[in-house]
C-alpha cells in the first residue's frame, strides 16, 4: 500500500518541516514507539515526529494527510489500553518535546501548559504557590497532561475532586484536518456546545492537544491519611460502603489485597501489615475541624467492620510513604513475575465484595496469580493478573481470565473502563456495554471531528460502528 | 449481545414514540430557562419528558430520574438520605432536571460543587430518528467511549431529547451559613476562605456561603472577620434572572467599569472564582466559536433540524 519511495518522500518532507533530528525512522527507533504501557501487540509506525510547537504539529498532520497516512498522537506512552499503539503504519506525533509550563496564574488558579508536561512536574512547579493539579494517576511521575486529557485520566484523588475533564478549562487542538482551534476557555460556560468536554477522553482520535489551560486547586489546610487493616477483602469492602453511607466523601479511598501488600512492602517498606487480608488507605482533607471529625468517624466505621488496626500518618513523611506504597503497586509486581495484565473495570460500590470474591475465584480457576489494588471509593477495580508470558499455554489462560473478569463486571452493572480508556484493548467489548445505536451516536461525535477516520484509527469504537462503513483492514493483517 | 444494562423503561419508550420520526418537536418543562438559548421556531410540537425518581442509591451516590422531574422533587428525595445534587435553579418547584441540563445552567454553588455538566453520569435521550440512545453509565467513574453527555448539556435539546438521566449525588452539608461583607474586596475575601460554596458580589457587597462541619464554618467565619465586617444573614442576594454572562473569572472586577461587560444590562451579581454574572436584561447573543465544527455536530445528530429548532440559535 505504501511504497518505499513514498516513505522516503514523507520522511524528507517531515524533516524539512521540523528538523532532521526530530523525525525518526530507523527500525530501532520505531520499535520504541511501537508499544505503550499495555500488553497489546506492538505495531511499528512509519515514522515518528517530535514537534516543538503547534505549527509543527499542524505541519506533521498536513504532510501525513498529503501522503494518505494516518496519524497517531502520543504523550509519554504510559497508556494501559493500547491507545498510543500505531496501527496502519501511521505518522506518530509525540509531544514529549512540548513540555513547557507557559503561564501560572496563582490568584485565579489556572496554568497554561504544553501537552508534554508531566503530571507530577506540573504540581511540583506550582507548589510554591500553595496550589496543585488534582488528577493524580499512579503513573504521574511519567504520564503527560496531554495523555491525561486523551484518556480523561483519574487517580486516587478524583474521588473528591473529579477526573481530568473537571480540571481542563481549555484545549488548543490541531484538528485532523490540520486546522488549529481553541476549545473552551477560561470562562465557565462555552458558547454553544461543549467541544472541550467532548474532546477530553477522546483517546487521540479527534486531534492533537497543543496547549492546555488547567485548573489548579488550593492545597488543603489539613490532611489526614489513614491505613486500616482487615482480615478479609469482604470486610474492607463493607467498610468502604459504610464510609460512603455515613455521609463522608473522602479525598481518596484505596484498597490493596494481601498479594499486593506483600509485593509492595518488599519495595516500599512502608510498614504495611503483611498478614492482613486487605488494607484501606483513606485520606480526608479540608479545614482542621472537619478533618478531625472525619478521621474519628472513619476510625470508628473501620473498627465497626472488623479493622484489626487503624493507623494515622503522623506527618508528611509518613503520608508520603503510604502513598508511595500505593502508587508503586504496578512497579512492585515485577518482583513476582515479569508480565502483567491490568484491568480497569468499574462496578457499583455495593457489588465490590462479591465481585472481588469472584475475581479471586476466576484467577484460581485459571491458575493465575492476581493482585488487587483499586480505587475502592468509586468502584474502579484494578485486578492485576501477573504471569510470565514465556510459560507455555499461559496467554490463553490470561485472556480467558481477562474476558471472565470483564463479563463479570458488566453483568453487575459496571463499565469497561474507569480511567485507562478503551484504546485497542477493550474496543471489541464495547458491544457488550452499548447497543449498535449507542455506538453509532458515539461515532457521530468522532466523525464530526475526523471525517476521514485518519486520526488514531481503529481505537475505541469497534469496526462497523458506522452504518455502511467499509472494513479497513490494517496492512499485514492475515485474512 | 449486551449483558449489562436494563432496557429503556416503558415510559421512556412511550416518550420516544411521542417524539416519533419526523416533524419538529421540543420538550417543555417548567419554562424556567427559556430566556437562555434562541427562540423556538413556530409550529413545533411540544412534549413533556418522563417524570419521577426511578431509583436512588445513597451508598452509590447516584440517582436515576425522568428528565421531567422537578428539581424540588429530586431534592426532597435526596434529602431523606442526607444527600444533594449540584442543581440550584432559581425556581426549583418549576424547573425540571432535564431543563437545567439542556440549558446547561449551573447553580450558585458551582464554586465548590462544580458545573451541572459534571453531575450527569448517564443520559437516555431520544434521537432525531426516534431511537433511544444511552450515553454514559450509572457509575461515578467512566471513560468507556466518547463523552456525548458533555455535548447534551447546554444543547437545548437540539441534539437529542432527554428522557431519563442518572446524576451524581454528594453528601449534603451539615450546616450552611451565608455571610454578608459590606464594602469588602472580593479578591481579599476569596484569598482568605478555603473552600466556600459561593462568593457573590454586586460591586458593593460580598456574600459568602460557607457550608460543612459546624466547626469548619465557624473557622471560615472567623477568618472572614479579619478581612471585613461580617454579618451572618439568612440568605444571599436575589439573583437577577434576565440572563447570564460567562467571563474569565479574573476579569470580573471589570464589572465596576462604566464601559465594562455589564454596561446596559441592569442589576448584576457576579460569582467570584467562577465567572458567571447574573444580569437583569438579556445579553446579546455572543458569536459562535468553532462554528463549522459546531454546525457539523448539530447536523450529524439532527440532519433535518427537527429537534427544538431555533433553540440552538446560530
């Protein structure tokens, strides 16, 4: 489909528009960009571009278009659903070099940033003003703001503060047709339709974000971080429901099971109880009196539901250690097995206990190890199947377990993804969650932004989501 | 084969049948937000959306209701379990949940609670071709697919007619206190308080709504006393109902200028930290940004323009 001489011409034009050193096309370089943080099969792009400005992003898009190439936007490549995997040998446009914080307005609590700014770096840069960027995915040391927008990223503190969408005021976007537009603004309500809201979470299919106005929040005057241990996941899950039922909305409410605790403690040495069946990490924030009252209430609720110990972090150091333990869960699993398959389903909170029980059973049935770490406050599970993919026959069991977990979560009224996005990984399950009409309506939105379907194709929506759509077969697909 | 959600209710299906597949239609609720958006074209068939709270799960912090349910009815149901939803229309006995969402009009507690669009978790709506479509899901966290709900809010029914919605709830505050500060500088007030529900300003007086734990309310009140003279009052100011401006919050202080954004619009009250200004006289229609993209979307969802024609006025 794409001849060698055409590829040379494509690369040459891109190099002329950007700079020779920022357009990569050796096999080794392309291999690095063929994958993301997921277990999806890698797929090499035609060429990788590293623009430094919106104008360069537009140029990449236009040149790709002129060569009938798709484009795939990429942030830090930490995505867990295959959203940044280049399919159809596209032009990958990666924003890692667009990493400047352009403006910080501490009084009005917003900042303009480039898409390649790393999530945690943003908070560090603004911290001197007593403000921070609230959405805090566990990958925040490496993931980018642009990537966060693509997936509408979450994180533990989204329980109280909302996900990325609630923290994006405006996005400048290079559209799939090469045009540069500003969606949203500093004003509270859009004129006409909320295009900004529609763009957040669109997983790179509606264009490339080139500049973003983010909302920043004041650091809370008081914080209490508590760790409660339970003998069983069931007891911990019931405590979660009881905390919510008591009228509390903590800033974060996280759970880890025994397997996870053991793995993490070896790495983080946070003093997690290695004999516990599950721990809850609960954080409340606000003014001192309210935080005090909430802590007392949470302590009581946990103990009423069988907590064997409830410990409150004594200072910022201990608080940081507890969070390090929680956020290093994925990294720590490498000490058990080299590969993992991470799920991201959401279930109603009241079904957590039975679902967690069934997840453990599914893992047992498939003879796999499972670690459970998740955002218990909003029912967002992350069952982690850990394995060594070199083991004969294991991938079939991993996929079988994965499928069973997804069907289980959907059957209790849950959804496919709480924060990682659909990408490639969950695309073909969308029909279990939505009707054909529902999917067609989602495609109306996508198609309005990208009529030629050349912007990160084959992601999110399964083939056939549009009436009369021609099945696009990726090059190299074995029919 | 779908293995999850239940099918649309009988009431929703009846509503879809009433919408039909052709002819111009629009939904009429309490008629409380018709000063927003454009004028409805003549000879449009008016329908009423399904009413009533279908289910409320306080442990999940979600509520499902017909779009035609009044905000007052919803509020009452949620209050029985000490919860609320971030909808604060001026006339809750008349305003419907669907109307507030379709008009995209947020309440005066937006500073703390966020805009109404962040409350909508799932929408079942009737499309231009009469199909019942579900966008989103009844869970508080969801990134499964594209966020049509964000388009629906503020679309005045021009992309689809809301039938049934699932909203996110929050614990209701234990205590609510309005504090009036005559002659205060709103910037100073804003810098002083931590997490007020509302800061309102009419150029002379600042009103702050502090809500939450009684000891927290007391602490915030004490802090405000260091900024200006404080008077505890029963209510905030009456909000002008002619219309609204949407300004970058950092520019609100320009409202004091004779040639500023509120010139000619009569009495005004600004939401500090948010940027909404409530004005007495309906402001002129602003130009439509990204008009091509917006019209493409509108045409995609409603090719013949039969849904609430005229309400999307550009």
